[in-house]
C-alpha cells in the first residue's frame, strides 16, 4: 500500500471514532484525523532497516539521551516506516485489533507544550499576538520559539478501524544553565496499563524516531520528482511545470555528499505555495544560534512556507533513501 493511500484511509477511520481522548492529552481521535491532513510526510521505507540498525547501536545503553539532531523539520511530521526489517516487538495496542496491514506503520510527531506549575512554558509553544497557542498552529502572525520544534509527542498509527493512535512517548528539551538538554519520556497514563514488554517496545521505538530524525536532518538534498501514476497526474491544473494538486516526492540519498547550490535561485519567481523543511546550515561561531555540530558550526533553519498560492499549491512528501556505496 502506498503512503498517501494509507494516510487517506486512516484519516477516514479516525473521523468515524467517538470523541475519545488519546492518552493523557486533550486531543481526541477525530481531531487526530484532521491532524493527519495537516502533517508533512516522509516515506522512510527505503531507510528503515538502516535506521533501526543505527538506533540499536547508538542506544544500546538506554540511558543515552537524544542527539542535538532530534528536531522536527516541520510543525507536524509523519514517518511512513517499514516494519519488516526490525526485530523489535511491535505490540498490538488492543488484543482484538484487526489490522489492514502489518507491513507498514505511520509514526506521527506533534509538538507539545510543556507546563510547569500549571503554566505553559512560553519557549515551547507557538505564539500569536503574545498568546501561547495549544495544539497545531499555523498561519499569519504565528511565531515558533526556539524550543517549539524540540518538544513533541510520538504516536503510532496502525491502519485499523478499531485501533486508536497509541502514544509511544515524548522527546523533550529544556535549557539548563544556557545548555539545551534532551531526554526521552513516556505518558504516565499509558505506562500504568502496559506490560513490561510493551513498555520496552515503546522505549525502543522512541529511540528509533530519534534516529530517523538524525538521518533526515542531514543536509544532503539531491533531487525532486513527481510521484503517483501518469493517470493520476493527467487532467490536473499545472503551474510552472508542477501539478498544483498532486503529491510531489522529494528524494535524497543520505550517504551522498551534497553539491554547492547556485548563488541565487533561478526559479524563485512564480513558484507555487510549498513548504521547505527545516535543516542545518553552515554558520560562524559568533552567530547567535550557532551550535558546534560534528566539528563544524551550524545553525538550524526552521521549516517555512514559500511561493504563492496564485501559482498553485505543491503538496510534498519526502523520501530519503539508503544506497550501497
């Protein structure tokens, strides 16, 4: 099953659910269906086995914290993963669940606002007109502070009409003495009803997610291509060479060095509205947001919208690949 078919069917399943809350959050299953339609997706089937192996190696000691690359490249993210290579226990969230497919799974990453003494920590929440926004926020006038992309919940979404999203846990970041400290955490309400085996599976998958982000946030962009069949693309309105209402695949080899870009973007004008994912960029030590990353000074560029809707809307999903040398 292709990723966009999986997402479309899953959203329809969630639409039909009653207003049941997910874990200890205030989000209901039908609201999750709406959020699925707002996410930026990564088809990670091509790198799943590589990431699982890297994750098991990096987090052999489960006390190791997430790396500084554990950052959301967009305000809401979905990873479509291949379950076949991993030896981890996946776990059924309900004993009587009926799955449409157990070959793939969808992992959703949503920003979460941290609270202290009942008050929202402003540095973790989107802000509009100086007011913290709870939940998914987008649009004009919304500001995303530094820690917004570094505090998020991870949910497992199997394709099943009778299985609600499962909160795997959270990846959190806070500043202590001016230093950003990352850690893994779990939903207390979920842990209370879990077996030790299921909890271990969640802990493993939480670290897999950190490894997926680490790989995806490598700045190795290579090429773009249009996805879907020729029949699906025919008949669609086009703007500047793009199908304005079709999914476009953005693909790159995570092992291939990146080529230098042109000093200016020749195609900057008349571009359809599209989203540029967050990424690391070369920086100088004195730049305010610079961090020392693998021996080089880098700064994180947050994801942003570009282009204009007058020239269409370019829906994208990203597909990192792993190829042999």
